[in-house]
C-alpha cells in the first residue's frame, strides 16, 4: 500500500485541516483576554500574540471555535496515524541523513512528529480531565503548539512540490474503482516509501482510505454531539461530561459546588453581592436583585475542552449593575467567586463584555432558580465568553470606570 500517492492523499487532508486546528487554538488563547493576565501561560515573551478585543457577537463564536479546535483535532487522529504509518520506513531509515540538507529535514521531522503526538496525547488527556503529567497542561500545550506549527511550516515548504507531483501521478477516481485483486504497488520512488519487494495486497487503496475515513467519521459521531448539544449529545459517548441529556433541567456542569467547597453558609440568607467602583460600594441581597429589571437571553456556555450547551438565562444586566455604582462607561469588571481558590474563582471582563445587552448576572436558568452546581445564588453569563470566565457563586463585582 505504501507509496508517494497514498502518503500525499493523507498529507493533503492534513495540509487543509491542520491550519484550522492551529488557528482556533491560538484564537482560544486570545479569547481568554491575556492582557488581563488570566490566560495560560500568562507571559509568552517573543511569542506574544497580537491581542484584540474578543467580540461578544455572534454569541456562539467561542462555541464554534472550541468545537472546531477539539472536534476537528480528534477527527484528524486517524489521518495523522495513517500518515505516520505511510512514511514509517522513511522515519526509521539508516543512516538517518547523508548531507546537511537531510540533517535539517530530519530535525524538522523530529519536531513535526514529536510535536503533533505531544499535542494529541496531552490534548486528549486534558479533555478527559486526566492530568497524568507533571506539568501545566495549558503552558505545555501552548508552547508545544508553536513548536509543531514551526515544524509544520518547514515541512510544507520542503515537501509541497513532491506532494503535488504525487497527487498527479495517479487518479483518485481510478483508485476508488480498483479492487484489492487489481491493486499493484506504486513505482519505486526516491524517498523509498515503496517496499523493495512488496507482498501481495491484502487491502486496496480505496480500502485504506475507507478505513481511515470511517475511523474519522466514527469519532465525529461520538464527539460532535458535545458541541452541537440537544439530542445529538446522547450519542456523544466520548464526551468528557457524559450522562447529561442537555435539557432545561439536566445540562453539563464543569465544576460542581462540592469540588469548589461551597458550603450552605456561603449561599444562605447572609449572602449578598458587593458592587464597587472606586470608593463607591453597594451591597445587594438576592431579593433586591430579583426586584431589579430582569432580562432573559438564550446563551451558550462553551468550555475550552470542547463541550457546550445552550440554555435560557434570566437576571440583571451587568451594565445596569455598573450604573448603580456610577460606572457609566466601565473599562473592565473584575468578578470574584465564593470559591476560595483555583482557576474558576475570578475573572476580568472587557468593556464590550460588560456593556453587551445580553451580559447578565444570572439568577435563573430556564425559568427556575439556578441550581447550586450551576452557580446559585448568582453567576455571570456573557455572550461568546469562554466558559471558565462565566464565574459561578459570585460574591463581588469591581467595576473600573474609564
């Protein structure tokens, strides 16, 4: 089966799709508003990305971004493995290089193969919440992504002419019509991908493409529902947050109240929300918040791990709360949770995220009071905001007036 044409087929798929995975990963980093010091890694040196204000519209923007990043990344795993299988003889050739040019090419291959395997393995472990490695996932995944991206660009520069020639060497339509018995080896090639003395075919090339394509399709079915939501979630058997029907009274929870060590005393009758703007301070209990003008919006929660859910939220607009403490043109809002530690206990919102008409301090979900796991007595919901920054169990909001 091995040969330049089959390798080029897998390579052309990755050439089109891997840039989407790369770009959506980098965009996700920007969505965390790193200028507030709340993205990981916080300091990236000369790998600093060009920051821009993350938009709140369309409201499903982050949902789409992470659905593509995680979903497409998983769907491509069979293609990546097939591509590595197709060039396996070349990877283990000895001696590994006979010239300086080959040394540089082999180095780029080491970074390319090592980089993509590192990103796949750590990414899969992260979305399953199994941190079986002694380092911070987000920092390692970010820098690993840059290593892979550099190697990918170098590899494309070197191999693109060969890929084009290989694709032109055979007809895809012809291969899809060729059975196993009619399958013959490709002609010998300079890269020695074709075996010197190949055994009879046990599978046609169309069979190889069907196996790899079928594997990717199966993964898409088993993972896609976690981003699409609704009835499709019931077949998302690979989703990290399984067991949810994704209905009005049963939708995913990333971080439970028990995990956050939220106690009955924290959310009891003594709970109040503290609003500040410079020296101005206002405290409101839940009854007072419910007495304010309420706004309802259907908004998604989208997690960096790829899952998302669309629900209907009711509460007080953040811009109305800002106005209470005299922040007519808030430049930011720092939200703190009752949770005492961890990545979920605070977030800083951009000006457009505070002013958006659907940005809420939510008190209800789908017409009923928030459940404890979904942030009772109050939580933040903002269009297109990464899920982790939709802070639950809110205790204070500090507005910063421009």
